[in-house]
C-alpha cells in the first residue's frame, strides 16, 4: 500500500471516530428493559450480514468483514451511541461476543473442535493419514474416483455436520491432493455432504434439532414429520445428484472451473492464500497403518452417538428415538470426542507407535490448527447475535406471513406459490444469519400454522420440507455459516475461495428446487414429484455442460 493511501485511510479513520463521538454525545440514549432500536424488525435489521457478506466477497478477507458487520449491527442497535455500541458488541446478554463465548452450547462446539483437531494431529503424527493416502493411491486410480470416494465418506459420516467436515477433510485431503483435485473442489464436496446429508439422516444432530422445532401443542409427531419430509427435501437430494454428475462427467463451471484447471497444472489453491500451509507440509511417521486412521474414526462415530443418546436420557429409560431427538448435541459431541481421544491414546500406546511426549505435543498442535475456524465461528455467532438484537427474524416472519395471505387463487396454485415463498425466504434468512437451525426454528411454527387443518396435512409435510431445504440452501451459500466455515477448515482451503466457487453450484440446485416445489404442490405425489425433480436437475446440468463446452471452444 502506498504512503498516500495509508495517509488517506488514517484521515478517514480519525474523521470516522470523531463523527461517532459527536453522534454519541448528541444521542446519549438509555437502555432499559423495554429498550428497542429505532430500526427494530425493519429491512435495516438485515444490513449487518449484508455488509459482512458483501465485504467478504469483495475483499476476499473474512475476519475483518465479519467484524465490520458486527460493528454495523452494534451501531444500529445503539442508535449511534458510542458507549452503548461498545457494550452491545462485547457484553450484551443476548448477542455480545463475550456472552456468545460464555454460552455452554457454543463452548461445547469449540471444545469439540479442539479435541477433533488434537485427534487429527494424533492421526497425522502416527502416520494414519499417510497410510490411508498410500492405500487409497493403490485403489483409487482417478480424479473421479477420489471425488466420489470423498462423497461416499461424507454420506457415511452423517451424525453431525461439524464432525463430518473435519473428519472427511483430514481423511481425504491426501488422496485428493495426490489426484490434483483443487482445495476449493474438496471443500465443496465436504460441504455438500455435510448439512445436506445430515438434514435427511434420521440419526443425526440435525434430526434432533428439526424434531424439537415442531411446536409442542402441534397434533403431529415431530420425528414422524421429519421422516416424512426426507423424500421431499429436494435441495439435499439434488445436491448429491449434482455431485455425482459433476464427478462422472468431469464438468465444472464458474470460478470452480478455474480452480480445477489450475489444480491439474499443479496449483491446488489458485490464490496466494494458504491458511493451513504449515499443517499441509507437516512431516508424519512412515510406520502408520490404515487402521490407525480407521479405528479412531469408527470410535468417534460410535462415541458421538453414545454421547447424544446419553444426554437424551437413553440410559435412564427413554427409548432410543426419543433420546436422540431430545439430546444435547453439543454436550454429546464433547463426550464422544473426549472418549475417542482417551481410547485413541491408549490404542496408539499399545500399538507402540506413539510416546506420551508425542501425545502431549499434539495437544497444542491440534489447538493451533483450529484457531482459524474458532475465530471465524466466534465472529459469525456474534454477527448472528447482532442480527437477532435488531429483530431480523421477526421482520422475515412477518414477510412470510404477509406474502402467504390474501392470495385469491385456486388452492393448488396458491399452495405452489406458498411453497416457493417458503423455500426462498428460508434460504434468504439462513444466508443472512448463517444458521439453518435458527432459520427452521423460526419458520417451522409459522408453516405449521399455515397448514393446521386435517385436509392440508400432505401440504404441511411438503411445506416443512421446503423450509428445511431452503434453510440448508441458505446455510450452504452463506460465508458466515458455521458449516461452510468448517468445510473450509476440513479442506484446508481459503474460506473466501470456498464460498465463491461453491455459490454457483448451490444456486443452480436452488433454482431447480424452486421449480420442483411448485410442481410438487400441484402433483402432491411423493415419488412422482421426486422423479420430476431429479429429471429437471440432470437436464439443467446437461444444458450447463453443453453451454460451458461451447463457450470453451469459442474462446
């Protein structure tokens, strides 16, 4: 940066601070129990995430973009009062950064990430990852095989999206690197088999979250409703079909095509950013075996399931399904990961591939590897808190309710329009807030009220499925989504690269979903509607492939 630009930036900063101070003096403001910002539940409540997302895509830098988004939210909440802005940003009991880091659920997720980082460091230290990479190189001979294997592993690890992202990344990264698959493509494969798989897996933390979102006074059973939505969850199903199509046809488009071409030429990253460069270049033991990686992963899956049903009261007499649907996923993941860490330690010691000093050295190593995702998660949670303080969810809820009333149309056509609105609003809200759980937690009760009569039960199933699909879609697209952040961490990919390359793919599936839900409301037959959606997806991808190849020939 030139000296002139630095001077200009410094002057702008001084002026900005002076304006804030003057504005603070003129707007002292008071905060009581009934305090409400002037822009509460208006379209301006969505400004903080919009600012953060726009800056992230423009500057290619996530940390400062998220922080500026938080700053914007705190400034709007405080009506310009500087003192209140600072207190809100860090200490507000419902959205401040310190409060978010004091939340037991959030801390549990951070502890889980750190333990998972330690486990990955242990597996690398004993050579488990290298051994699996060697085995895979002997059995997976092509780039297509490496990508499909990543997808299959992502589907098999369906318990939790965080666990999925980091485990699949650590296992498959050496394999995809060897076959020159770009880190951006690996991040997409991980992300596309995380939330989209968890949202259609009955035994997952997501199933528990959906079940708990159904109102208690509802006449429907939450878990039974979740099972009914699976074949109608078009975003999840069509995303998996898209992965298979892309891998088999060896077709990419948008920014991803550039990344893949560069990867074939030897550059896995395309951009200069190497957020996990040291971890990629780490020396590992040549004595490891495939079992040194497979065994901890199996134990981790079993332990996480055990931890979840334990927190749900399974060992106190509650049946398995009820225990899983009522579990504390954060606590369960901490219990499961800690059990795995202890078992893995003794297993490696008995195998004679690790000393206690090596184990101790992996603890800070694993923590350091998780610093980047922990920082982004903390900022993303705080940004979500700021959006909540501004009443964004109520603005969107009112938007949905207003858009779905007063439609003087035939019932089938009205239902079709409502489904499209539900999917679009869920996707937008999840994109803006970075949370699919929070999105369907807000919208499912609204959807249940829209289709409360016995003769609309089938439409209720499709509408909840549209809500879940839209939530996952928005979460998949959002750069401030925790799952998107975890996918970048698992693939050791630059986060902004992952977001920019994944967005065209996610939007393609979203477009097909909008048409599919419109048709589903008219057909109201689960298998016919699903078949139509699949055909539409394949046809859309075939057209994109033809246009991409034609453009390449002309160019």
